């Protein structure tokens, strides 16, 4: 059984801050896009990083565990494997998500249920399992990846928007439950990020989205990753239950 990571200590005033010990980090869906950028930032910071993926491949230096977040037993087994390799998970980023876009009147029960099962209930399964180790350690960082669509809304995405909006209530409830144990839970809400998904949009759709973004451009995955990195840091110890938009001003606090 690997040794647990020692709890970081505060620097004495007037002295250099101590080098932070590597942490055990788990990012779901780190095979591409935002999840991949998040995992890469934690690797660059010297942390031990693992991911749960259904397909694709993890970045270099990331422990890849195959599992489906829709399966509670599979999530439990994945965490057991990660814990055996790098110790109790101290930072968990629930990023895995899917879309099944369809207009409300045409959306099937299965299209609605599948998106919620991955994006919302899948995040719940992952966070619930991670919380066990965090409670024992009496510290932890939980970051849920939502979307500007969760607060802003989008035609054809009733299922996706509902799943992403619900993550806010989840994070705030976790904060009230576990805040006294040095465990934080926050939400990051990216806007339109330059990924394979946005590149595949028709040009007229891309132009329409760009016109609505005050920054006048799509974001970069690393810009989201940097915000996640901060929320997982010692510097964000007093930030919990927050929703942090990374959307170039599109949502304006929705």
C-alpha cells in the first residue's frame, strides 16, 4: 500500500514557500480537449495524475484506467487501481461528458437519460468515491467541469444544459457537507473552447458564436486548465461552492 502524501505546510513569514509535495490527482475524460489539457498541467506541476477514460489514450505521464462512469462498480474498481498506484486521490476533476443534441419535442427519453447519466450521475459517482479518501485525509479538492450552457441555455441542448446546471447544486451541497474537513468543491464553466467539437461546427455557426463573445475569440483548453489548477491549489483553500466562468464574457455571470 503506498504511503499517503504528507500534508503541505505553510511557509514561515519572511522565508521562501516550501516546495509542494506531489499529490494524487484524478481527471476523468483526459483523452482529449479540456480534460487532456487539465491532466497535462498537473503532470507539469509534478503531481501523480490518473484518468478514467472509455476510449482514446491518455497524455504522456498519466496513468490510464479504462472504466465507464455510468457503472458504479467500475468507478470503484478504477479508484482502487489508482489508489494502489499513487495513493488516495487528493484532487478530483469530474470532466467526462457527452452530448446528444436534439430539439425538445424530438428528444427521446434515452437521449435525455444518457446525457444525465454520464454528465451528472457520472460526476456524482466519481466524487462520491473520491470523498471517502479525502475525508480520511481531511483535505481534498473537487472540481466539476460544467459549461456556460448550464446557466445560459442553448436550443437543442435541454439535456446537456440540465446536466451541467445541476453540477452547481452538487458542488454547493458538497461544500456544506465537507467544508469543515478542508475539502473544497467548485465548478468551472467553460464557454466555447477551441476543440475538435467547435472545429466541426459549420462556419456560419462558428461566426454566430464568435459574434456573441465579447472577447471575440474561442478560448483555449489550457485557459480552462489554468483555472482548474488554481482551484486545486493551496491558494484557493477559502474558495468553495463557486462557479468560475471561463467564457470570454459570454455568460456575464449567468
